[in-house]
C-alpha cells in the first residue's frame, strides 16, 4: 500500500506535521524553549553579578557611576523602539502586508545598528579611561579596591558583550527575514519565521531591560 | 486549502500605548536612581525592570494570547533562574556565619 | 517463518537512497540515530583507550609508565570524552532519536534539520576536543577548576572548552527537539499516560538538557574570557571567588549525571516489562519519578563542594536536599522489582543487562547516599570511593542499559539478530569485569587512595592490580559485541517485526522500518504495556 504521505512538502507544511496549525504551534514552542536556554545562559552571568555586587557594594557603585547614564538610558529607549517596530512588523505579517513587513523590519534593523554603534562608542570611552580589565594602566578613581573594580568591569564587558553578540545575530536574522519577505516567502497564512524572529528580538531587549539598571544605576544618588 | 489559525491581531494603538509606558518606565527608573532610597534602590530598580519585562512579554511577545504550555515554559525558565541565584546565594550569604575562615 | 528474500527487498530507511550525501544530508531521525551510533562508538573507544592507559599506570606503585603531567592529561581526557562525547549523547541521541518518534506514532521529530545539526555539532565539538588532545592535551581534570584552568595551566584548555561548548549545543537542541515532539507530535489516542516509559525518560532528560547545559556553556565562556582577555571573574587576586566557578560548573554537571542515567532507566523499564511479559508496575509512579529526578537533580549540586570552602550552612542545605533525589530513583527500582513479581520471565541478553543494571545501579545509588552525608564525604572526597560510586552508576548503570537497549532494538534497527550465545557470554564477562574493576576501588578510596594520583604507597597495590585485571576483562567484554554486532549485519538471522513479543508501536513496523515509519499513522486505543494486544504467535521469547 503506497505511503499516504505523498503530498509535496511546503514551507508552510513540512512532511513531519499533519496540519499547518500544528507546525506553527511546534515552531513557537521550540523558540520559547530556546529562549529559556538563553535565560539560563545569561543567568550564569547574572549569578556572578549578584554574588559580587553583594560582596563589594561600594566599589560597584563607584564603578557604575563612571558609566554615562544618559547614553545608557537613550540606548535603552532605542532598543524599546526597535521592539515596537518589530512587533509592528509581525502585525504586518499577520495582515499579509508585505511592504509594511519590510518597512518595519528595516527600521528595526536600523535601531539595532544604532544600539550597537552607541555600545561601540561606550566601549571605546571605557578603553580610553583605562577601565578595561585587561589593560595594564587600569585604574578606577574613587576607590582603593582596584581588584573588585576590575570585577565590575569584567562583568560589564562580559554581559554587554554577550548581549551585543546576540544583537549581531539578531541583525543577521532580520536581514535574512527581510530578504525572504522580498522573495515572497510569507503571507498571512504563513509568517511564522517573522513571528519567532520577533520573539528572539524581544528577548534580547528584555535582557537589556535588566542590564541597564543593574550596570548603570547603582548608587546614582551618591555624589560623584 | 490551508488551515488558518484564527488569532487575535492587536491594534496599533495598543502597541503604541505599551511603547509609551515602556519609555516612561525607562525615564522613571533613571530618575528614581538619583533619589536616596538606601537598600530599597535596587528593589525599586528591579521592580520597574520586571514591569517592563512583563509589558514586552505580554504584549509584544503575545504571551497574553498564548497557550497555557507557553506560559508554563516561561514560568519554569524564570523559576530555574531563581534556583540558580538563590541556592548559590545560600553559600555566599552564609560565609562567616560560623566564624572567620568558614 | 520469515522469508528472507521478501524482507530484504522491501523499502526501508537503510536502503532508501544510497551514497554519502543521502546520509550526511538526511532528515530521517533513524539515519541520524545510526550516524550517532557510529560517532559515539568511536568516542567510547578513545575514552576507553585513555582508561586503559590509566589502569596500566596504576598497576605499580611508582609513577613509572608516564610522567605526572601526562597522567593529568590522561584522566582529564578520559573524563572529557566519556562524559561529554559519549555518555551525555549516548542513549538519547541513538535510541531516543530512533525510537521516540516511533513510540508516539510520529513520522519524525518536530525539527528534523535541527536534529541533523545536533549531530554535526557533536562532530565539530569532538574534532576540537580530539585536536586538543593530539596537539598536546589538557590537564585540568574534566572539572576545569579555577584558578588552575584560567591562570596556571599551560595546556589546551581553550580548545577543549570550545569543543565542550559546541557539543553542549548539540545536547540542548536534542532536548529541545524531544520536548516539542512529545508535546505536539503524538498520534491520535496517544495520551501522556499511554506513552512508553522510555519516552517519559527521554522527555525528562530533555528538560535537564535545556535548563542545565546553558549554564556550563556560559561558564566555559567566562573561563575562555579569563584566559584570553584576562577578564578575571574567578581570580582571587581581584577579589573573585574560585568557588563561584565550582557552583556554576556543578549547577549543570550534577543534573548532567541525570542526563546520563535517566534514559538508561527508561530503557530498563522497557526491558523489564518485555521480558516479564507484564505491564510495568506503578506506571504513573515511574513516569512521574523521571520528572522528579529531573527537577530535584537541579537542587543538589553543592554536594560536590562540601570541602571546597563553601559555607557549612550551604553544605547542610545541599546534603539535606541530596537525600531527596534518591527517593524517585528508589521508586523506580521498587517498581521494576514489583513488575518482575509473578511475571513470565525470560533471560534473553537484554534482560541480563537489565538485571545487571538494577543490581549495580542500586549499589552505585546507595553509595551516592554515603557521599551525600557531610561527615562521610569529608573522609572519602577526592578518593577512589567517589570514583567507584560514579562508575557504578555510569558504567554499571548507564552503559549496562545502553548495551541492553542496543541488543533489544538491534533486530528492529538492522533487521538482523545478533548471536544470542556470544551475547550472553559477553554480558557475563562485562558484569564480572566491571565488578572486579570497580569494587576494589570502593575499598581503595575508603583506606585513603586519592583520585588523580598515579603514584601510591605499596600497600595499595593488590587492590590496584585487581582493578586493572578487572579492567582488562571488561575491555574484552566490550570488544566482543563490537565484533558480533558487525558480524550480524552480514550473517545474522533475519529478524521479524517483533522478535520479543513486545508492546510498543515500534514493533508494529517491519524490521528495519520504512523511512516514514508508518504506512498509516496509528490510532492508539490501549495502554503502553498491554500484552493482550500482542498476537500469540509473536511470543517466541526465551531463546
């Protein structure tokens, strides 16, 4: 008896699934589980941060104050705006509006690149101020505990660096999705990749929502 | 014939409203950090961050329309992060309780 | 009677497409499982070679076979290969990949291309790790404790860490795939409580893989950063704490041991049921105990840090919690035993391995309780007692289950039977060899022989010689299946669809199965171990 599963495989219905709804459900669940792994991945660094901030609260405050809070806040808003344009792109996907999808994805992409550019500028500033842990001339003014100061900046660079890496991957994913949209791969019936790319993008935004206060806003009320 | 998943499409107004809330919260958390709240500062900062996270998750990530399983997965992930942080802290918070060197 | 010709000509997953590309670009979970079988067998051989060198060195008290530096590399590389490249993938990536979809009536996993990617990631990670070993080796211990691994070791730490990092993602993606598959791809009528317990076990394993592996991944990233960029998170000279590394490392590595043993327990549930011709007693308890082990297993990692400098209070908390994780494991052992009671028991090779598992895992598990006790652990930590404990559960447990499952499902996967006489003999040799290798190590550890030492006082030699002799027998025991399995591919008796008279959807397909698993997706109407559904004439067990 011939195998009854002889229908052609499409993007919208791969042969291991019975219905498109099942496929979308599975893809979404798969992305959410992946995001959970990302929570635990960043979580290790958040654990290190928690331990060391409670061990060296004053030094962390001094180090945090050396970061530019205005730039950090503006960058946070840039990323929030990009999340807005991302969900608008997904909405356009739900409505099958190809040009709007591309429009909003490109804006999201631009915001993402702005964020990364600002980050690069901040990092350069830290380098020039000799706040990079690998530097021989490392020195943070305002505290005798240079070791723990290095700890703060190690965490700063590791956490924002890992976050930036995820942004770069996100930019890559968005570029791919934009090209696929241009090639007409998506419609109101099948826009799942845009949806799950959005989930990824929003997650990276949420990580930054926590990184900003934890790194930039320690003991700001104290006089410099 | 394709099977259409009937889903809720949020309005542009909803998304704009959430964005505005998020931006306000960002300004708020920045300004609040300049006020001396002692140990409560970090609580306030984290509380605002959690609110922002909920807004992004519930509205931008459509969690409020998602299945029970998705919500369970998210709660599970956050619980596991909590396990990592809290159980590790049982060590570091209790160092020195039995005297120096322990 | 089987007509050999008819079976050979039928299309199955093995002959559906020839050539390297059809294998290296396959999306078929069964072919990917075969790729994994070959890969991890190679890793097992490499890890076993390191073990042989270790046991050879330990024959005599002085460190005379290799230098201390080389010995450090030997036990490190043995551990790294065996843990990350053999045991962690072992049962899930082979038998899980092959049978999980079939057992729930699915055509494949949820994400077949991600499945293939998982295999490539294991290969890539393995190449990095083996390159590190050939280029000069790594000597930090498989545990990579800081500050030695970050600051002082002059060996290939980064390359090895990278290899483990990459292999970790192989594990994460497999777990993710299994979880989504079980949630979303079950056939009509296949409710959660009709699934075979092997599926429950692999599902619970997937939960651990997904929640735990990312933490060791980021920890290795931090070690990498410390070595390369001198970003010192674990550096005491900066006020950092090396114990933080241990916390982060063991947060994964303890649940990792449950990644290694849970699937084995799933296999044992299948074997005990089939070869007692009886439903597993307390199905619900066994199913939930898998999930319980996965969850509780995340709460106990500090028992690896009892003497590290961790606070005493944390030690108390972790010791207390560690006792709880034994409970679900014990529940399984009791339920397997109750399954045997008044069952129609036969002693085919898979069942011999199942019996071996139950006995040896019980010893290993009980000694785990010993070391979970703070006072006792202070005495035996970092001695051969610990080594004996974990080899009892990992080798006496997991590898026995792996061998049992391999024999059990061999006819299904290959369409051939292995030679039963030789198989029974090797099972016996493995059992004897194993116990002679590792039981003396309990005694060695208790009387003070430290682990990771290659020179020791003369009075320990007798026990070491016993252990090495046992290891030689064990090695022979493992070599025999390698030979007769390969032999069976060509000369083995043609296997029927259900040579064991087992329940389970995988036995309702031909041996070997067709690429799409089922002609028509089955509708499930009965429980998992319902032997009334197995036709009489198939019951030809007890060969």
